[in-house]
């Protein structure tokens, strides 16, 4: 097996997982008093657990965690906060919507690594296929929950734009 390629792949996902933990915790904190707060808090905790699971799997496979990848994920999450959202000094609904989409996309990537490691596990007995299956199923549940939130947010955020466009064309 090419552990160099696997090491690069796992460390790239570790960078993404580090980014994901940061954004998930931030979204959960900002929405803690909303109706979706408990689900976001649960997902944030699970994402942190999934990152730890990835580190554990890397240890099992003898793949060292590259600090520059960890710092890169951390820095990318911080820089992502600087994006313009149409509101100068406060968050807009669009910020939350984009963050939900970003988090959902990250979890899609996480589901792919668990699936890939299931393939690797067929050639490497050090990997626990039942645990990888659990992680994959949890990612799928997270995606479903976030997709429901994302669709609800889209209806609220873009409803006025759609009404304005309809009124202009009539």
C-alpha cells in the first residue's frame, strides 16, 4: 500500500476536519437560542468527535498528523469569517445560510473519507469496518439534518428577493 498517498489524503482531510470543527462550533454558538440550536450543538460535538476518530485512525495506520495542515484548517476557518455578507457590522441571514452550506459540503467530504477508508479496510485489517460504517452513517444523518435547515433558511432569506423579482416582471 502507498502510505505516502494515504498520508497526504488523510492529512488533507484532517485540515478539512479542523476547519469543520471551527465553523460547526461557531454556527452552534451563534444559533444556541434558536430552534435549530440543539441540533447544531449536537452536530458540532459529533464533528469534533469525528476529527478525533480521524486522528485515531491515522495513529492506527502510522500516519503522522502534519501540523501545518492543522494550522491551515484553523487559519482558513478564521479567514472565512471575513467574507462580505451585505451587512457591514452585523451578521446577515445570508451569512448563516452560506455557513450551513459550507458545513454541509464539508460533511459530504467527511462521508467520502469514511467510504474510502472502508475500501482501504478491505486490504488492511487494522481498520475497523464496523466503526467506519458507523462514522459514515453519522455523516449521512448530519447531512440530512443540515439540508433541512438549509432549505428552511433559503425560504426565509430569499423569499423577499423572489417576491421583488415577481413584482418587477408583472
